[in-house]
C-alpha cells in the first residue's frame, strides 16, 4: 500500500499521475483534431472531461494541503463521474471503429479501457483513504 502512515502524500501522487495522464491524453486528442483533422464529437467530449479532471486535480491538492474533507469529497465524486463517462466514451469509440480488422488495434483498445478503469479506481481509492483518516482524527479529538 502506498504511504501507509500518511495518505496525504498518496493524494499528491494521484494528482501527479492525473496531470501526466491528462496532459498526454489531451496532447493526443489535439493531434487527432488539429493535425489529422478527425472531426468527432466523442473526441471533443473526451478532451473536455480531461480538462475537468485537471481542474479537479487542483481541488485535490488544495484539499490535501488544507485537510479539507469537502474538497477531497469533491475530487472523489468528480473523478468518478468523469472516470465513468470517459470509460463509456472510450468504449463507444472502440465499438465505432470495431470494423477495423487489425487484431493489434482491438488488443490495444481493450488494454486502454482496462487501464482507465484501474486508473479511476486509483483516483478515488487513495483520496478516500485520506478522507477516512481525517474523519478518524476528528473522532479522536
């Protein structure tokens, strides 16, 4: 388990991972929209969801620094809503291009869907653990 003694640092690690993944996804979506000229509603909505996650990262960081339970709860709910919507959008894009006959495309797309499910579980798990730790500290006082 990550940082068993203090889960505040796990929240910072989750924030860094979220920023790295979001920026890489946004860069690829920009490449698809601007360079390849792929006009697709789903690509734009995926980019908007990642922008919302980047905004939520700052809420997570401020909530972890100030030990504010409401901000941590906002991150957990926001990341889960955006996470579920992103997984659904990725699945829609996968099924739209399912006619592609290359086996490597199907394997890579399936891997990315599983990766995003695990990623959003990580986005909620460690901040929720820190939220519980803060609630336990309040009960002890």
